C-alpha cells in the first residue's frame, strides 16, 4: 500500500519524482524518500511524515544534476513509520537502492540467511531484506539485471519494486508480482509508477506490466523481460485519454470536494453508450457473451461493498436475480459454496484490493465465472476477471471514496435493468422511464449540489460537538446508512454506526440520549412510514435527528429536515449519497481534519 515511481530521462529527476509522489500520496503517507545517482554516487534522502517533510529536507541537498532515480511514499506494514524504515533501502553497502510496494512473505527466512552471510540491517522492513538479497545475487550473477531477477525469483509474496544502482547509472529496473506497476513511455524519458497520474504531465502512453515481468528503462529505451528466464516480452503501448486536470484540485479546497462535484459528469460518462433513449434500452456489451446468472454473488470491501449491497436490492427487485453480498475478507476464508449457475461480481475502485482479488482467485479456483466492476484500467482485477465493466469515474485521488461509489451504484442500476430486459420481465414503458430518469440525473444533481453544500455546512457547525452518530435507513436506504456512517468516521474520526432502522429496537436504541444524534434516511416510498416511526422512537428518547428526505415533512422539535429533490424510487439514492458525502466532508473540514488523507488509511488496500 505504498506508492512507487522511477524515472530515467533528460530532466532533473528529483523534482519529477517528488511531483509524481505527490500524486501517489493517496497510497500511503507516513514517510517518503528518494534515491538517485549523481556524480556516479548513490544518494538517498528520506523523511518521516508527509511528503512536505521530504521536500524541506531536499531543499538543503543539491540534487538537480541527477537524471534518473526512484521515489517512494510509504504506508507501514513491516516496521513503524520512521525515517529508518522509510524507502529506499540500500543493498550491500550502497551497491543499489530499492523501493517496494507489497509484502515479502518469506523475508524472515531470507533475513536469517543474509545475517549469517554478514549483512547488516538498518531497518525492520522486508524491503531491506530484498535489497541485500539482490546485492548477494550480484556476487554470483553477471550483472545487475540478472542479480535483480535472481533475488526476485526467491521472494514470495507481493511486490512492485524499482531499483537504481551506480553500477548501471542511467538505468532503472522494476518488476511486479501482485502489485500494480505501469510503464510510462515518453520522448527521451521513461517512467515506472504504481499509478498513471504519477507521470501523466509527461506522457499518456503506457504499458501495463503483468505479474512476473521485469522492466528496464533508461532515457532512450525500455524493455520488458520475463522474470523466469529474462526473455524479451513483446508489449503494446496504450494511450490513456485522461488529462492532468482530472488529477488536480481545479480550485476546490480538497480533492474530495472536487470529486463530489464531479459526480454529475461521472454519471454522464458512466451512462454514455449504455442507455439508448430512442429505443429505451440498456446495453452492456461486456456481458453479451455471458449467460444470465441464476444467482449472483457480490464480493467487495468498504464503500464498494456498500455499493454492492445497494445493488442487491435492485437486482432482486428489478431483475429477479437472487443475490447475496459478501465482505471479501470474510468470503475468502469461509470455504464458500458457489453454485454452478452462479456468477460472482467483484467490485473494486482500485482493482487492487488484496481481499477482493483473493476472492476473485478463490472463485476462479472453483472454475466459476467472475465479473469485475472496476475503475482503474489495467488493474489486477480487470486483468483476471472473465469480463469487466468499467465505472469510468476517472482517477479518484481523495482516500475517501465518493464518485467511485456513485459510478458503482449506477452500474448496479444498469445491471438490474439490463438483466430485466434480457429476461423480458420489464415492460418497455418502465424501462424507458428508468432510462430517462438516469439520463436526467446529472442535471438534477448538478443543480442540487450547491444547496446541499450550504445545508451540509450549517449542519456540520450544529453537530460538530457530537461524539457519536447513528445512521438509519431501510430498504435501499440501509446500505446508504452504512456508507454515511463509514464516511463520517473515516473523515472526522467521530464514532458512527449505520443500522437498518428496524434493528434499532433490538439493542442499539439503548444508546440514544440527548448527546447521541441520528442521521435518518427516509424516502418517498412504501417504507417511509416505517422509518418515520423509528425516528419517532429516537425522538421519544431525546435524541436529535437529521432527516434526509425527498418528502415534505412537518418540522418537529429536535428534528432537522434536509429536503432533497425527489427521483423515482431507488434513484433518489444518488442525491442522498451526495448529501451525506457533503455532510461528512463539511464536518471533517470544520473540525480541521486532513480530509483527503485521513489518518491510518490508504487509498489502495493491497495487504489483507
Ligand atoms: O479500491 P476498492 O474499491 O476495492 O477499495 C475498497 C475500500 O478499501 C474503500 O472503499 C474504502 O473503504 C474507502 N476508504 C472508503 O472511502
């Protein structure tokens, strides 16, 4: 769960690396470091804390002559977040410097072997073990490339690594196994990085590296080789159509706010080519060669799990497909029984979440079909799934997921309509109505967002002293309640619990008093009256309530009514989700929290 970047070219390398790291900081931010070759010598500069600490240190260090190097931003797995444990790590007294994202599972046995050979360890990391192992390999192998491959063949676990060495001063070596690594192909310069935005200002031409591949770059060439025998692999360059603007804040105070306000556009992008208003049809060509599943199993983590749970309601109601929803970390260790005509849908923004990827592999091991729903092109899940639907939300930089969830929910809605249409169980009029509503959604949301932000700001001030929060919802509002609570806790560090409204009486209501507010979701549908009764039960115990609703409700004492525009049935969820995202955003910002990079979190959870 770290970010890595390597550069070989004609520009001063360190500023390129630092700029790249600033776009990878979402992957981890407890320490950072760079390694580069200057005057034939290896230089390593590292700092504990955010990238700004490293930048401050670099100001005192002349480094503008180096034209190749590596950079790392860390999310600690082995060893506490200190400068000593920050990357790069040296191998064999400065023969090489290595950065790493992932975990070397057999590092202890390798370390014991290296200790016996007299290697001295400066850190508690698994990465340093690999660095020394490469140095050891160099004693027996003809050159650095062979030594790099030799050591990696002995490593078990997951890695994306990059290395520089004074022995090969113009070259950066990199490799991947179960961790993302992308090659950026420029003119007179080349890059490797964990994610595309790291080098997007310089090139849009990329090569997605696969597990078991090594890449060697210098200023004028790149080459991909097989880890097993160093044979050359023929790879295709793909051109990415993202622009830098999407990876910048565009005048917003935080990426999260920008990403919330991007949602109308994301919905348009996600619907594009998938809904035909003239014929009233939904098309998902990615699925045309797959049979309609008799049962569907959705597996995901965090916010993606909530999107899946929301989708479960729609798939059962609209497409009549029995659906279950599983948390990936539970599913993978449960010995699940997967039926013959069951399809598994794995949902992941990053496409790299370790538990979700493991779930996919478990389903494949049982020779069953996996459909991926991902945002990041070329990510591990997209490469391993039998079919992939892309959410087309663009890069999500803020650690807290917002626009990705909206796009995931939208695809779930399309999926339900698509299967209902293929099964012939939805009439054309209903399909047309749903298609029109979805097409109108971007405009409705766009218009509503500024008012929602104002309401969220006011409520944030009023509720900023709360230490706890309940989020309540029923039906398709229940997954939204879970998501609302997750957003509040991850951003503001306020304890928040999402509950199905009907569960309150079974215990949680004991917590309600005047200091324990409730954020309730109740939409204009058959379940409104039921949720309203649950809200009254909260009020009867002096609990204050924020009621997010699309229905006209008479104000009552202790109740803050937050009215949002009404859409047909479950589609109001898209407005409700944005409102809750804004509430959490405003709370965190008002409380002075680090909105885009909350403590202890990382964007891509590539460890279990
Ligand atoms: O990349 P993924 O969608 O697989 O990530 C899953 C979760 O790690 C992610 O949604 C996480 O819960 C976010 N912090 C939520 O804001």
